C-alpha cells in the first residue's frame, strides 16, 4: 500500500521545503502542485486548454517561481475547469509506490482526502513574506502585499478553497527553524507508519 502525505497551506509557509525534506527522508516521490498552476498561468491563452495540454516542457520553464507567476497561477486556479483538468494526474501521482508527498492548497481536502497524513503548514504573514522576499531577492513590502492578495483569492474561491482538512495536523512554523519544522513533520509520518 502506498503512503500518501498531503501538505497544504498558504504561500511561502514552508510547505515546499518540508515536502522536499520528507520525500528525501522516506524515499517518497514529491509533487509541487503549485507548479502545475504556475505553468498554466505562464502559458497564456485559454487557461482551460493550457491545463488540458500541460507538458513536461511547460513545467520546466525557468520563469515559474516569480511573484508574477504566483499571481497568474492563483487567478487560473480559481477556474473550476482548470482544476478539474489537473485532478487525475495528481491522484495518480499520489498512489506511486512506496509513497508520495504532494504539497498545495487542496491536497488534503479534495485531491487526497484519504491521505495517511495531512499537514497544514502556516506562519505569520510577515515571516512568510520575509522568507519569500529573501528567496526571490524581492522587496519585502511588495512581497507581503502580493502574498496577502494571493491568499485572499485562494481562500475565497468557490472551488477547492485553501483550508485545512478536518483531520489535518496544523504546523505553525513562525518561530521554527527549517530543521525543527522538518523534524516535527517526520515524527508525524513515523507515528502513522508503525
Ligand atoms: O504553492 P504555490 O505558491 O506555487 O502556488 C501558486 C498558486 O497556485 C497558488 O496561489 C494557488 C494555486 N494552487 C492551487 O490553487 N492549488 C494547489 N494545490 C496548488 C496551488
């Protein structure tokens, strides 16, 4: 039986870092689902057709990590047909042996409601903006405004809004180092794998 880990949370909360570390630690596959929406947004044209025809090449673009690509992703992610076009790929990925870690916004609630572990990673707005601004070499105040705009849109949309699953473990990384956050997540996995 594959072991599926769903990691959700707002932008720059640390979920990607935790997902990568956990997948390495347990030898699991990792899918950054935000990248799918970023690639759809960056492709331009009709977002529904872009989602339906998404290729490995689209996902390998070098311009998907910017604040602008994040905003475009958040806009196309509110379109139900775009989300529907990406569901099957994510669900197939989630059952890869020996296990899979998916990070995003709706993994625990919509994509993998049966995941063995659901983590919902949060951090204060200021800490998240600081981390993302450092990573991108961007202005902290602009980054804070962009994150808040994106979180508001991602939380308010009608289809698969950002929210924790009822049985998600909430991990607040505001005052945690990466090592501490990863250790906490590893303990949650180990508890459930016994
Ligand atoms: O995780 P990220 O910052 O790369 O995500 C970019 C945007 O994609 C995010 O603002 C909302 C959307 N997204 C989503 O709606 N559902 C997901 N599972 C992942 C991302």
